[in-house]
C-alpha cells in the first residue's frame, strides 16, 4: 500500500491546531507507519513527517500534485463568462476554494476593502468561487459572517460570491480573471494555484505548504505572509498598476505549469514510486 497525504494541517504550527485536527494527524501517523511508502506533496511535509511523526525519511517520497494543461489553458473563449459575471471593464481578482478560515477568506475581504476604499480602485471586482467550509472538520466562517464583513466595508458591488460551480465554468473564470489569489494559512499542494498557472495567470499566494514551489516570487506571482491583508492588497495593487508585469508573470505561469506540473510528467514520477515498492 502506498499512501499520499493531502492534509494541509501538517504545515500549521502545533499551537494553531484544534483538538479534531490533532486527532486527524495522530491517526494519519498511525496509518503512515503501516504502509509500504508515503508520498508527501512537498519538502516541508516530508520534513514534518520525519521530525514530528518519526517516519523514516527513506520511506517518504516527494511528488507534487499536477494539472491537466490541455483542459486548463488560456486559449479558450470566455466572452459569455465575462458577460455572465459582469466582468466587462473590470480588473478581476479570482479566488477558488472553500470559504473557510484556513483559506484566509476574512483577510481577502479586508484586502478588497483596502483596494477599493483606501486605494480607490473602483473598477476592481473580487470573484470568490467555492462552497462553505466543512463544519465537521475545520474552523468555518459562516455565510452570514462573510456577508456582514462585506457589508461592513461597503463592498456589495465589488465582491461576487458564486458558490460551487461546475468545473467547466471554473475553467472559464480562470481565463476571464486577471489575477488569482490564495491567502491560505495552510495548504498541502493546492490544485487551484496550478490550474490558475496553467490558465496563464499571475498568482499571489501565501508561503505555506507546497506553494513556494509553485509560485516563484516576482517571476510568476508573489509570495506573501498569512493573515497580512495589507501585504496582499499591495501586491494586488502592483499588478493592477503594471499590466505588462501581469502578462509577463502569466506567461511564466503557463510555461512553468507545462514544464513541471503537467499530469503526464507527474504520473511518471508516481509510477517510479509505486515500482520502487
């Protein structure tokens, strides 16, 4: 048996974990010690498995997630999507993921307030795609709380909450957007960043989990600190003010996704791990 661990909680400090998350990690370790091989999605996770869980380093392989670069690509028509979500003439900032505290949703909305109210970028639209959090397994932020935060900062015309969408529609939004953001507190090896990269977008994301391997700071996006809405807003502002940089970083994202994260290449690495057992 080969086990691939996707738990982003491994990248959180012990003090940030609640009781249920600690139970998850304890059970995870019990499982890891009983399988032939463990696949970690990034080097940070491997180090945690070895240091905290006492898993033998030789028994841990690092293989990142991948992305279908044929399905997610910038060369698709999105005219109808732009019209449907009112993106005409807007600089669109996109988030895709669960609306959970661990994803930094509150800080994203606060960054939106800085962009719109403090910096005065009234032609900016923040599109948040995704379902509510899993209440049983993580700290949730209720829809009432999200709407209250949006209302508090008078962002009703600047933040769009789509809820869950079919993958085909999400694919269109990646291309229709200008900037992708993921301000998470913890991640394993997020797929949404890879999907945005394959769609030719600059990515602003926190330096947690496997994200620093995906985003090269200043090359195909920016790495920021978790819970720092001012820093997030400043990076968004920079990309709004510099369209040439958005284009350059987007092209770099697409090339990097094709060269390093295409599922065909990742699958070959996975096969090597399975054959090694």
